[in-house]
């Protein structure tokens, strides 16, 4: 079983599905069972369920209801509290950016497969949302970006405007709901799912923060984590799966995304019996095999996805790892070169 197939999410991610399906004359219970979930799962918001099952349920619901923007509409039926205890910590962070980073750091308490990262380019910040499981996840991606945007507005104020909302999904025939939720600065068929904002937005003070409550919130989160908060190695692996194509995907860069120093990350990984380089190699191996087994993607593209500077660098690494060039390995596994 692959790492991604074991990832889980709180059933709160399905909050509102029954009501929304009912508004289209559809029985959500039937859809949930088709996706391998109990029909009563909405009544157990803290229960952990497979991310792939939730994603499938959302896609089936969109198809059955004839509603391509089902996920976006579902996101409107839930609030910040849907994140559970994570919302307690983020609420009292000193700035908007700190609040978003706190959510990203503790996100495994809610969803093991959702990775939220911040990349800064001069005065522009890119807030990326990546769901690191295979399969169709159009609706889940819409929900992730919509919730990220709602969180941003919750902290930065109703006048906050994104420079751009980026959605990887194809543009649906009717985008009126997307305009209503996100405004006019909207791009479909984007290279990633996420939000582009001015860094000045993230630097704004958090108007609802109470600094004195932060230590208590942190303590409560540590106590309330029922073992689902991922260890350091798991969190690093999730980020690597998302950010490998970023040539800056170094130990220092990953540590920054996790909100710790490189030295702290190194110690945490050592305590778990591994290293950053070992995780990088393992993740590259898994992704390389997945792409070589699963289709005819050009080797140059695979090299780029794995963060190699060139196809030859990828081939050299692969030869050392598998004792044969990638083209030969692909042929032996029944996929044309």
C-alpha cells in the first residue's frame, strides 16, 4: 500500500453534503455508500476516513446532481470552525500570514493529504493548495481553495482582495458561482490551485488575536491530537510530493514551510530514524516508478517533476537506483518508451 493511499481526513470535510444533495433531489446516503463510506458519516465529524473515498463521494455527487461547482457550493455551508481544533491556534496568531502558516503546520489534524504552502516572490505571495492523492479531485480542490480564501478574508477583513485565484480545473460552462465567491480575478486551467496575494496582506496584524491565549491554544492542540498529527518524516514526505518540481526544494526550504529551523527539522528526523536526503530519495523513487508505470509521459517531464536539472541528471540517478536506464525499466514493465 502506497503512502498516499493511507491518508485520511476528518469526516467534517463532508459537512453539508446531505443538505446540498437534497436540494437537487439526490440521496447523499446512496452516493456515500458508493464511495465506500457509511451513509451516516456526517454525524461523526471527527471520525477519520480515507481521503480517496471523500474525493470520490464529492465527484459522484457533482455528477449525480448535475452540478459542476458542487464543491464550491458545499464550501459555503461551512465555516472556519470546520477545521476543528486548528482554528483555535490560528485565531490568536499575531499576523494574517502567521495564522495561515499555523493552519498549514497543524493541517494533518484535519486532513493528512492537503498540503498548504507559501512561496514569496518580492511583494507577491503564492498560497498553494495541493491534495497529494491520486484520482480525480476537482471538487476537493475547489473546496480547498475556497476555504483558504475564506480564511484569508476572515483574518484580513472583508475588503481583502486576491491578485489572482488559480484553479487547475477546466472552466465550467457557468462560472457565475465562482465569480460570486472569488470575484473577477479568476484563472481556470491554471498550473496549480491556490491564491496569489500581496505580501502586505499577510503582514497585516490579526485583528482578532489575543496573544495571551496562544500558549493555551498550543497546549490544547497537543493534548487533543489523537495520534493523527503526522510525525516529521510524514510531513516532509507530503511536502516533497507536492514541491519536488520546485528546484528550491531543499531541507532549509522544507523547514521554512513547516515553520521550524533546519536544525530542528534535522533533529526531529534523526529521532525518527531518517534524514531529509533519505526521504527525498524515497519520494523520488516512488514518484518515478508511478509515472514510468502509469503512462507515456516524456522522460524530460518526469525529470522536471522530480526536481532534476536535466533529463541526463535524472537518468544518471535512475541508473544508480535501479541498475538500468529509465527507458529500459519502462519497457520491462510493459509501457512503451
